[in-house]
């Protein structure tokens, strides 16, 4: 079993999702539907992390795949930041969390 802090990263990503959900709740009109879809994809990537057993041989691949999804999501959130400026900061924090996770793999 590894000492990689999967559950610590899961908590960090879950907190970011809560922030994205709050930003979605404050959105009106254009962009809200896309934000809803992005947050659903974020939840899916979190579920992958939640299900990882670091005793499995392929846990690093599963975690890396989830990080790839978070990278894509950060870019998509950033693209929506014109409709909700706080998204740019949240996307930056998501990028930083992904970089930190990758550096610790």
C-alpha cells in the first residue's frame, strides 16, 4: 500500500466542486446550463477518485485519468469566466491542485 494521500486530494477537489456549485447557483441565463454540465463531469471525476483503492496495481493510471479530466474542466471553467468572473480564480485553484497531485505521484 502506498502513502499517497488520495483522500486528502479528494477532499481538496470536493471543496472546489462545492465552490463551483455555488458559482453555478449564482449564474443566470447564458452559461448556466454549460456550468451544470461541467459540474456533473467534475462530480464524475471525483467519483473515480473516491473509488480508487491504492492497493490496486492500476490506481496511478485511474488517478492520472481523473487529473486529466480536471485539467480539461479547468480550461472549460476558464472559458466561461466571462459569464462569472470568479470562475477564473476557481479554475486557477483547480489547476494548482492538479499540479500538486501530479507532483506527488
